[in-house]
C-alpha cells in the first residue's frame, strides 16, 4: 500500500483534507495536531541534550573536577542510557500503554535534568545523565507510536513524521548555539531549561494525549530484554569509549566480544520466544529490514558529520562557542526545510524520497571534502556544501522513519519505532567514532588533513544507503498494513 493510497482509504467518507481523530479526541473536539505539538516539543528537548553539553564541557570539567577521560562520560552517559534501552522501551510502549510510558519517561527526563543541574561532583552528573538518557529512551519510541495512533497512514502521518524528525534534526544542530548562550550564564542552565518544559509537557500531555490501552499481549520476553538491552549497551559503550581508552585496551577486549555474544543470543532468542521483544512480523518483512539498515547509515552520517562540523569550526577555524553557534544557523534551517519537503516526496512511498535525500547528502559531503581547508571561503566552501548536506539529511531522516513504519499499526507500532530509533542512535555512535578517528588519526584535531578522507567516507556511506533503497519495493508492490495478528509478507 502506498502512502497516498493509505491516506485516501483512511479519509474515505470524510471531508477532503480532514484530519483523522481518535475517539477520545473526537469527543473532546481536539485536533490531533494540538496533541502532536506535545510530542514534538519533548522530541526537541531530548535530542537537544545529545549536543547542548558539548560547548559546556570545559566549564563542567573546571567546576566538577573531571579528568580528561572522565569528561567523555558527560556525553557518553546520556547516549548509553538512550541507545541501550530503546528496544526495550519500544516493546514496553505496546505492552503497558503508550501515553503511560510517554508520561513516565518525561517525568524521569525532567527529574534527571534537575539532578544534572544540582550535581556537585563528577559521579553525580554521570549518574544523572544516565538516568536522563533512560528517560529519553522511554519517550522517543512511545511518541513515535502515538503518532501512528493519531494519524492514519498517508499524507498527514508523513507530515507529522516530517515535523517530528525535523524537530530532532534542528535540535541536534541548535544545541551548539543554545549551549553557547546558556553556558555564558552558567553550565547548570543547559539542564535547568528542561525542567519547566518537562513540567508543561506532562501537564498538557495528561489532558490531551489519547489514553490508549496496551496494544499487545503475551508479556515481556525477559531473556530477550536482558540480552538485547545488555548487547546494545555494551556495543554503545565500546564505540563511544574505544577512541578514549584505546581499541586494544583491556576493557575493549572484554566488552566488544561480550557485545557480539549478547547480540547473537538476542537474535537467536527472537526466533524462539513466544512473545519476542521484536515481533517476527517486523523481522520477516524485507522493506522494514532494509529501512532499518538505511536509518542506521543515515544516523552514522548525520551524527558523525554534525560533530565534525563542530570540531572544524572551533579547532580548525578557531571560532568561539557562541560564534560557532551563530555560523551553525543555516545548517539546521536547511535540515528543517528538508524535513518539510520530505512529505511531498513521500506521496509515492519512501523509496525514491530516500534516494533523493541520500544523493543530496553525498553531493554536499563530496563538495565539502574537496574544498575543506583552513583558508577555505566560509560561505562558498563551507556553508554552501554543509547546507546542501543538511537539506538532504532532513529528507533522508524523515523518509527513513517512513520506511521503518510503513504498513505498521496496532500492537507492534511501538516495537517498530523502538527498533528504528535504536538503529539510528547505534549507527550514529558508530559513525561518530569512525569519522572522528579518520579525521584525527596521527594528528591533532586542529589540523585539517584528515577531514577530507573523513568526509569522503561519509559521502560513500550515504551512497551505499542510496543503493540499498533500490531493493525496497515500489509502492504498488508494498504489502498492506501489518499487525501482530496478520501474517507478514515474505
């Protein structure tokens, strides 16, 4: 079923262009877009916290006495809590109710943000960041699943995904600017700003979010939850700490094989469990598997390139954090434009939309790779190629999420969202480690010679993802909706 067909069938018998409403919303006379704004706002805040701390790291190190190696945990602790629990949270959203998990995650994220701001020792901040990441892990897949509840598959859902992922993409880049502004007041403010927003989201969410009942039965696969969560956590730890501790250090020699063993055990368990953490309907559909492979590559290119841009502006060109944030502005604006263009491209399915977005990314990255240097022109040799890349990234990110949730509804929407976001963030962690390693191998980060091969690698990764889109079925061949009770297509 194509996105256009889904939208037409869902809207049959209604006024053309009318939005679909849940029964609870119809009774309350609310538009689903009012409810959606709550989901989009918390998405902005949770993604913001992956990048907003980067500018504040020197101040945090000075005030809390972090060692150089320990300081990485301020960033990695959040990513560890986030990536490690997304799979489990996605399935939990189906089992315990999406609104319930969304509110719980928002409360946890808000309380942990307050804990970060109040930290007076390095270990306190690390623990609070881990809990903050866990709260985000509960929020993101449940919010994505709520979007599938609020909007039928079709143009409105594509537009909602565009805005939602656009908020995340803009937040990742805007974190640099906001981090510079807030750090000038005091680094605790980068966390305190989350508190009033979190309180408002909980208050409004309790009134507007549909009180959905659990969509799935059969209980939680504890063995799958343990092996999957531990495996993803170990892998995330390895790729974030490997560059810091050294890939041949004792911890890496233990953690990397452990991650492989745990993830292999998780894969075996998913084939045998009665109620697997990843329902078999998700794993048997080729288009969904391809979509998840592509979104991992999209995450690798996006998160890695964002970090390279920050590194380049501050350490090569020597800009202050605040000036870096100001120069950054065209990049998130271009990404926002891409996320708003994506729904139009998605009217005939994610296949061609993904190809367009990934091709634009590859072109922008290749352009910058050939022009990068300490004396390059800021507008024509930096801003122009990075804005082009960012436009493609916005299109690709929205289209990738559409590919990962196409035809999915009912009892497995949360699991599908959890699988997609897990792959995005784990792919991002791997891409970040790889691209930074290439950019700085055998040199200091202030030297520029490694940036060109790193950017060429990112461009090549985007091209590989573009090739994978050709294996996705054209819209007319796409199977219809899929729930836990319907047999998946081969």
